[in-house]
C-alpha cells in the first residue's frame, strides 16, 4: 500500500466539445457485478511522495549522500571502481564494487559505458506542458470529471490534454502536441508564464479544461521537448565489467504510456534479485566477476522487458497526436495488444 496514492476507477476520452468518445476502467467493467473488485489496479502518486516512501524503506534520508555529482569513474584500474564526484565545487573520491547508473536520460554512467554518440538523444518532435492545479483554486466549479477518481483526456488530433488526480487535493494535467524540436526548446526556455499562456491559447475546449488551466499557478507549470534513445542491446554493456544502468539511463522513453518510472522500479527489483542470486558467496562472484555472476542476466531481462515499453511509448507520441486517439473504442489508446 502507498500513502497518498489515488486509485482511478474511470477513464474517459472526449472530443473538444466534451462529447464522450470512449470510456473504460473499473467503474465500467464492474457495472452490475460490484463484488468483482480486481486485486490489482493502477495507483496515481505524486513523485515526491513515492520518493519519500522509498527513502523510508532505505532507512531514512541520511542513508543517501546528497549533493554528489558524479563526474567520471574508472572500472579498469583495480578490482574496485574509482569514482570522482563534485561536492560543493570540490572533487571527492570513492570506491565501489559495482556502479549502478540511475542518473536519468542524460546519464554520465551511460556516457562512460556506451558513449553518447552511439545512441544520442532522439527527438520525437513533440512538446509536453505540465501543470498542477489545487482544487481549492477552482471556486465553486462543479464537474463530475473532478470526482478524485476519474482520468480524462481530450484531443483534436494534434493537441491532447490528459488530466488525472494528483492527490486528494489537486489535479495534474499534461498537455502535449507535435512541435519541431528547435521550436519546443525555445518555448521551454521562455518559462512557466509563457507555457501557461500557450496551454490556454491552444485549449479553449470543454469545461473544466479552460477553468483548470486558468486557475493553475504559473509556478506549477513546466514544459519540455520529448526525447528517447535507440534501444540498447546486451553487447553495448559487454566491456563494462563493474557498471550497469537502470531506469532512464538505460531506456529513456516518452511519457505517453506512463511507464518510465514503473520500468525503473522493476529494473531495481530485477537487479537486486540477480545480486542476491549471484553474490551469495564472495569467492564465487569475485572469481567469476560481476558481469558473469550478475550483470549479463540482469541486463538481458531488463532490456527485453523495457524495449516493448520504449517502442510503445514512441508509437504513442505519434498516435495520441493523430485522429487515432479519438477512435470510439472503450479501451486504453494503444497501437497493439503488446503495448
Ligand atoms: C512529463 C512526464 C510524465 C511522466 N509520467 C510518468 C508516469 O505517469 N509514470 C511513469 O512510470 N513514468 C512517468 N514518467 C517517466 C519518469 O519520470 C522517468 O522514467 C523516471 O523519473 C526515471 O527515473 P530515473 O531514476 O531513471 O531517472 P530520473 O528520475 O531522471 O533521476 C535521475 C537522478 O539522477 C540525478 N543525476 C543526474 N546526473 C547525475 C550525476 N552526474 N551525478 C549524480 N546524480 C545525477 C538527477 O539529479 C536525478 O535525481 C514521466 C516523465 C515525464 C517527463
């Protein structure tokens, strides 16, 4: 169970006039059979809330060395990896048996293991603008879409907005549209007031969208061009004896399937399992080496599992900004059943 998690029970797709084009979710599926509550469901949870709860499992925030920027590392000089960090402007050194790069889409660890030029950032020519709106700022606006358990999206074949409960007190929206990468970078650099104005300009659509956009505090609006990278294969890691990747460092993907953080967490679980299996005796893994004892199996599983999500997320960047999004089919928007 997750504190502050919200379970949505209804998902709706509208056209810009607010006509319902498709609907699915627990509320629909359970009509007439209220006892059939599914055991598994999606949970919406604010990033910082999830992060805090994971940190508690670690034993508290003091278990993490904050403010350390990894600058470089060397896994060839000895049987330990030598790491160099920048801490408050000063270089600091550390040693480790294994480096796990969880350092995101612009990963320094990936740069060192694989090289940025091998799989550079790949633009999807798409822009995402995000906002969080406290329900208290909506005055006496009434909408059944704001019942705290409904996710809805509205689209016109180019622009698309997706709204979901952020927590019990706020909604989060994600506007996305096709935009050339240079233009998207320029818009992003203009800052939150310009991003909010762009969202309002693009979406004079059905209620409660304009009201929510107008009420969203500009400081809670942000926006980014969308990127991913070409898929990695196990061979990309072959020369890395004591370093690997998890999360966006390994498989950055567009946000349109909501899978990036989910895959990152599954990566961590998978790697932890392989370490438990492969390192039961220090003699064994020191003799075999971590690559053979742990990393090959982990990376093969991680790359295969996440590849489907990377490809599905890239396809979603296309079809969610096309007429496909408005197809009157009562199920999640996807390209193939595997997505
Ligand atoms: C708009 C948007 C919506 C999304 N929605 C969803 C969703 O609904 N569901 C979902 O599952 N995913 C979603 N994602 C994807 C998700 O945010 C990412 O996949 C996830 O955050 C990846 O986690 P990560 O730990 O690999 O990388 P990050 O979250 O990027 O974390 C990397 C960390 O490494 C640190 N770092 C970077 N470089 C260094 C360095 N040199 N030294 C030390 N530290 C460093 C950074 O400061 C950061 O803290 C969304 C993404 C976006 C952009």
